[in-house]
C-alpha cells in the first residue's frame, strides 16, 4: 500500500533552492518592475534575464514541458509543489519559464502545431523571447461559447476572421494570439469552432483598449477587434471544428498550477496575518491573545491546509491516470474552491491589520479583488460547480420504488430477514 506525504529528498533539495532563490532574488522584482510580460522593457531585460539563466543552469526551466522541448517533463505533483513557491511573486513564473497563458499556448503548439508553426512561434515562446495571448471570451457573452459570434471563413488559401474578443490577457505585449472562432455555425456548439494562430501585426487586428483591474497600474486585458484579418490556411491549430479539443490541452494541468500559485499567495497572506497578531497590542494585550483573532487564524489555517491537500491529491490523480477527463470533477472542484480560499483568508488578514489593511500600502484589498477575478476567469465558479455535481451524480442510480432505497423500515425488514435464522436460534437458547 502506497500512501506518502513526503517529497523525494533530491526534489526537496530543488524546492529548498527555489524557496530561497525566490525570496532573495525574485520577490523584490515586484516592487521595481511593471508587468512580467513586458519582456522588451530594458529594465526587465537587465534584471530578469540573469535570473532566468540561473534557473536554466539548475535545470528548472519550463519543467512542465518534456525533454524534447527543453523541459524536465515533471508530473503534476512536482509542478504543483514548484508553483506553490512561485505564487508568492508576480515574476516567479516568468523567471522559471512557466507563466500563463504562455504555458498553455505552448502546450497547444506542441500538440497541434506544424513543424513550421513550432519553429516560428513555439521555440521563441519557450525561450521567453516573445509572449502570447489566448483570445477566446467575447463581450456579448463572456466565456459562453454558445453565443460566440467571431467567425473565420475560408477564402482560397486564407482564413478571414471577423469579430470581437474581450479580456484577451497580455495582448498588448503578445507577438501572436491564439483565437477561437466559429467556422461551422450550423454544427453543434462543441463542433462549430476552430482555433487559429494570428500574429498580432496582421492587418485588421486592433486593440480597442486595454482594460485593467481596480488596482492595476496599467491595463493588461485587451478588448480586441478583428476586421477582415487574413491568416494562411495552415495557421489552423488541430482540425477544423476541434477548438474544444485543442482548448482542453491547456486547461487541466494549468488549473492545478494556478491553484498552487494561489496557495503560495495565500500562505504569504497568512504569514502576514500571524506576524501582525503577535506584534500588535491593543487593550493591554497582543491581538493574538484575543479569542476572535485566534478564531480567524485557526479558520484560515484549516481552510488553507484542506485546500492544499485537495489540490495535491488532484495533481496525484492526474499523474496516476494520465487522463484529465477522468479527473475532471476534481479539477473543476479545485477551480471552484480556489477563489473562496483566497477571498476568505485575504479578508481575515485585512481585518486583523485594521485601517492599514485596506490601504494601498498593504496587499490585502488587492487580493480580495483578485479573488473575484479568479472566480470568473477560465469560466465562472458556478459553471465548475455544475460540472462537479453532474460528474458525481453519474455514479448514482435512481430508486424505482415508492420509498427511498435507504428507507429505515425497508432496511429493518431486510436485516430481520438476513439474520432471522441466527436470531431464532439464539432466542430459543435464551
């Protein structure tokens, strides 16, 4: 029987190095640089590139990819433990070559790209010489593909794309966009869309505006308009009508990585909360001596540890079954629970810090807002809860009797019949 909560000593050494390296060298970047995706910025080049080289020298660059693509081919458990460390800082994923949405887009190109596409787009993407964008959601319907209107029509040897996309993350810095568009409007929703590579400098690609969150210094989510955008016929990713299949390649593992990065952020907030509790005095005692504060700390730790174990178990199941669909409900549940964990613990930390907690001098208010973004990105939490429920209910059979199969009188009658002979013998002896 295998049941282990320990990490292999060799990999633990790598994690220990990562933890120290991220604290000393990477976390400070958040305070002096802008976006991690602004890779042509001279300040980013000067400070980030040397750190990336150290990571490469350690053999920890782009570990989600197989050796044929320059990575280590780590399983989801190892990647989860790495991302738990990287989540403490905005620059961690970029320094280690595993930033979203580039990781997911690289997975798509690795699985579905032609040799020419890999040469032109995948290789520079893996080297962080360029960044990319996943352009799917639309202003009139968000993430509901049933109402998407952006279309791509084949005209000779070119696809012509028309439509609008909303919240296309990092489009302002991207060299290319992966665009989901309707190619077969009369087919069922899951078969009517296709995925395309669209270089951003293609005529007709227009960033209408960059939208930012309340606390962002510069908007990073683009409102993009495609007007008669022509791309070569071979810029189709996968087969025509396979957009859903292509998209699934980038979602399963990515959601686990995102969850563990969120956990790293949550642990950081928890540490701040605890430091505040043992430092601040009011009404003649430390905050940490007050029972209501103790309750907040206990609830936060319990929630955080439960979530960590659930995410790691899901990562283990992915490694075990090698089939995202078999772990679909677990991944959906992780995605649904993730924003709640961040929201609850960030809120508790904010309250324990008092007025400074809600100020721009602390990260708590920003993280509370981020939790709402997290509950909307990659599909609203409600959608994932529906997936969980449907997957669970498939394992149950309906009762075809008037009363439930677990009706107590029924169970009692069955038990009496099962043990009648034995009980009759005992009763006779008595």
